[in-house]
C-alpha cells in the first residue's frame, strides 16, 4: 500500500533587525510584547511602533520615526515591535488590519492611537501634545493668545493651594488625553489657569470650573450640577459643543469616504496651504482664520463675552493686529475710522475723441496695528491728501480701462505713515455727467476692503483684473450687503471651509486644476456636488484674506460671475500618426462639432478594464475607415470635464456624430456586443444619406467614388492580411524546426544528466572513504600530540631540577670559600699574641667553632628549604 505524500512546508525565516543598532529606537524584532510592557513601566511617555518587515508603508515610516526619536529620545521612549513574526507574542495578542500602527502611552493612560500622516513633523507634533496635554496660562496676554487660536479652546481654573493637586485637576488632565484619543487631529486645545485674576477675565470664579471658548457663539461653562465631573464627560461635552469654523482634512491615502462625506454636506471651499505643524507662527493660516471668523459671525452683538472687552487695554505690546481682528473685542476707536478723508479726482479721457472720463474718489483711511496713542477722529490736512494724490497718480494706469458700469476699487499703502492706506474707487462716466458729480456726494462710498496683513499691493500687471479682484458695487445696492461678515447666514449657498496641507496632498489640488509647475503651493477651489460644478481661484493672485473674501462673495451672489472650471488632460495628446484621436476638454468642440467628418467618440477611464479591452477593435476600425471622412476618437472622463449634455454615467459609452447633423448624435445600443462588424454596421447605417433627399447624378457619382474607395481600401487590407498569413506560416515552420531541435537537445541533456548522476554517486562514495581515512589519521595525530605533550612536561621538570642543583652547588662553594677566609686571620692573631693566656685562646677558638657550626647549620636549613620549595 502506498501512503499519500505529506505536504512539505518551509519554516519562516528568522526575523532580523528592522532598525539600525545605532538607532535610538529599541527594536524588538522578535515581537517581545511582554518585554515592551516591562520597558513601559519605567518611562513616563512611550511610543510603540508596530510594524511588518515586508510592509512598504512601515519601511517608509521607519526613517520618519528615527528622525522624531533623534529629537525626543531624551524625553520619550521609542519602542518598535515586529507584529508579523508568527512566533512572537505581539502577533498572537494583537490583530491589526494595517501597518504601521503607532500607540502612545502617558504613564498608565493609553493607548492613544495616532492616525495622522506618517510624516516626522506631524508625528512629533502629536507626541509633544501627549507630553504636555495642558497649556499653562499665566497672564492675560497668554489667555488672549490661547483664545484667539482657530482651534476650539477648553480652559480650566484650579487654585494650587492644596497638596499635591487641587480637586478635579487630574480629572481635567485626563480629559485632555481623552480628547487626543478620540480626535487624533488634535483640534481641541486644553489650558489651565492658576491665577484667580486671570480666570476672572472669562468669568471663572470657583476653582475647578471648566470653560469652553467659542468665537461666533456664546461660550459655555461646564454644568457640574447636571453632569458628573469625570474625564469622559468633560471630553464628550467639549466635543459636542465645540465650534468648527474651519476644519483640516487629512486623507490617509487608502480607500475612504472622507472627501465624499464632507462634500455631500454642501458647497465646500478647499484651501491648500503649505503647513508646518512645528512652526511657532502661521501668518497665512491666521489670515484664513480671520476670514472664516468673519464669514460665520452671524451675531454682531458684543455682549456674548463682556469680560474680554478690556483685555486689549493691558499688555498691548504683546497683542498683534491679527489677534485683535480675530476677536473684534477692541474698542471702536481701534478700528478703521468711519469718516475717512476723501477727494474726487477726474482723470483725462483715454482717447482724444472719447466723451468719457474716469472719475475716482480717493480716501485716506487710518487704521491701527500697534500704535501707542489711540486715534478717535482723523484730522485730515492738505499734506495727507497731497501724499495720497502722489501715490494715486503713480498708479493711475490701473484705472485706464474700457467703458464699465461698475465701480472698481483698489488699496495701496501710504508711503509716509505705516498706519494709513489709501482707497481709490473709480468709475467711467460720460462728460455731461461731471457737473452732477460735484453736487452728488453719495455716488461713491468707501468700500470696506481689508488689506492683506503682509502688505502686498494689488497686482496691476494686467489692465483688466481678475474677477476675484473686483468689488462690483451697484449704486442702488446697499454696500453692507456685500460685507462678508455673517455672510454664511445671509445666503442659501453657505460654504464649508476646509484646509489641506499642500506639502502632503498637492495631488488633489492638481486634479482640481492647480498648476503643476508652480513653486508656491497655494491653491483654493470651491466644489458644489449638487450643481456638479467647481470654481478655481486664479493662481496669479496671492492667497490672502481679501482675495478669499472676494472669491466667497462672488460665489455667494445669486448670479455668480465666477466661471466654471473644466478639468483638461494636458498629458494625453496624440500626434498625427496615431489612428485614434485623443480628445480633451479644450479640443472637444473643435474635434467633434467643428470637424467636417463623421466622428465616433469613445468615453473611457483608466480604471475601466473593459474599456482597455476595446482598444484593438477601435484601432482596426480606424484603419478600415477612410481618414478623409471618418474620425475615431476617445476621451478620458476621469481627467476631463464635459458639457452636461454629453455626460454619461456608464463606461464604456460610444457616441456617433454624423458630419451633416452633429447635433443629432447617436448612442451605440447597449444590448449589442461591441465588436468590429457591429460597429461597422452602426456607423454605415447612421452615416448614410436620408432617404427623403433625392440623389442626383453628382451624388451618385460621389457615392460610387466613395464605394470604389471603400473597395480598394478593403482590397489593400485583404492583401496585407494575406501577406501577414504567409509570414505567419513561415514563422510556424521555423518554430516547428526549432522545437524538434530543442527536443533532441533535451534528450542529449537527459543522457548527460544520468551520466553525471552516476559520477556524482561514485565521487560521493570516494568522499565518504576519504572522510573515514581522515578521521582515523586525525585520531592518531591526537594521540601522538598527547604523548609529545607528556614528554615536554617531563623535560621541563628536569630542567627546573637541574637549575636548582646548580644554585645549591654555587651556594655551597661560596660557603666553603668564606670558611677559608675566616680561618686565615685567626691563625695570624694566634702568632702575634703568644703572650695571651692559653685558656683565652682556647675559649675563643671554641666560640668561633660554635659560631661557624651554627652558621653552617642555618645555611644547610636554608638550602633544604629552597629545595623543598
């Protein structure tokens, strides 16, 4: 019985380091989630980067994480965990649907998942917000700066006179972390006030009070008597009652309904600006925020927050004009004066025969940015008017235009005072109307036009400015109706304002009509899905506050002067040698309606697989049809906008435009299969002449010539096909010969393979024998080496004993020599002192002998001791 073969699977390779060993990120590439939890116990802020080694987005985000870790590694612990290794605990305990995933922990609170762009600046901004979820507000100026931000602000007042923290502080601190957990964009800012005097500015008296600031509506105080004071309740209350004047959109790059859900809410103004989250100041964002605030400011009453009325009187050096305009809380004397100084100027006619003049009213407007003294009423003098006239005549060429019934205004800064600017409003009138101007004082009114904060002058390069530059004032219409303040509540076409970072999402701007060659990535567009239109702000203008205001005003009026933007595919232009013509938005009218040929147009898209399968059919059709009478074209509906009467909701769609009645286009039936015979029948049927029209001899002659041309064209095509068939037969014969040769070569290689296998087995046997011989010889050599080592050890011992014997012999010889030297002086003394007593000499001799014997005994013991050692 034969058993079924078992499946053989290769075990997964062992994981390797994903981050460099020199990186500040701790890389747990074996998925040691338990060790990661141990590391978290010793750190206050921890960032977990869960990755898969094969994931392209994880590889791309690795460098961004390392960049953030190099800046914050002294304050934050960065840990990377491989959650794809099947033997690791992370893979067994975590089940992620995408990679990479970033989790942050603030002490025991977490995880806080980061879902923003995988860019170093955005990640670092989010980590810093987790590190310091509360901003400390210590003075009135900091309070005003905090409240003037476009993000909703939540302020808590706590008196730190208790130990260790006042009641409710930790709850408020945790609520700030909850807001980051629920909204990764970080659109809620939390601040804390410890000074009672500062807290009184926003009507916070009791410690533990929480205040939600709103710009256009009344601010709120957390109702402790209705809701429990918990972190979840505070966060939920703030998110439900926050005011979103302008919102950031950050698509994650995958399939989502983010843009669709937002655009379905109504007309949307998408503003693309280059944004750096780590920058301290954002002048362009502040300017856009002021426009959004004015647009949504429906309630003009200042009684909503009376406590902020006097904030501008203190610490005025710290307040800039942008903060003042954002809140509109400064006294009336710090705004543009209501009664500027004006003077009427009549420009000469632009042509000697013309009976028209340009009449302008030039006004000196005083405004305050940062000025030490308050100006209540302007004092006009001749010098100011003269300076304004000088500045105006330098730019009078701007107002030399064709006859216009509208009033056009322009602002330009003063050359002498940084706190004044001039407004010139001009209109073309007839000569007989000049006498009426002198008596009529209300024909011109000073428009309320805000000047850009960065001080740019209006673009006067073109004689006729763009529509967004014009302030069209009708004398019968009240000027206040053109003001943008509260415009969202005074029109049925309310705009939702959105911001996108052009550094990350410029591809969306390009799809909406932005230029790809621009170096300044600033762009604005209005999209109205209900009306299926969108408008683009002219990119020749700077994206500033007044420009956006005019753009919004022109969209909000009943009959909008904005021109609908049609997207054109500028990359897909075919040359003359191509048989299929690529049609775009700009060439649609010329290629289809103005063409004197029959046009067959295919609607397709890049993502449409069935459309791509029809390419060879349309190429064959274009080759069959005579190019003098027929044009085969196509248009990409995803890259081009079409007039509404030629739109389609199904792809592919085929339309045929007969040359003599282009307005009577015919659609290819959907129940017919799209193939070459059906297309030819469809074209010939709808391109033939009408039966009601009598055909003359000339018509018959043309028809016969046309049919003869068709026949000759088809004969040429048949001849080409025959030549191609013969060439294919020859190629088939050559291929058969090559296949037979390949089979013979395969048999020869099989024989060589068997021979080589036999030789391999023989060599393997010899290898085994040689290996056994090698092992035997190696064993013998090891035994011989052991014997030689024993002999070497014995020889070394003998050498040591020989050296000791030599030392002992030398010592003995020295002792004997010293004895001889001692005996000689003793004999001389006995000869010289013969008179001495014999007993004394005998005693002396006896004593010396004992001493010598003792010395010999000590030397002998010493030698024995050395030998023993």
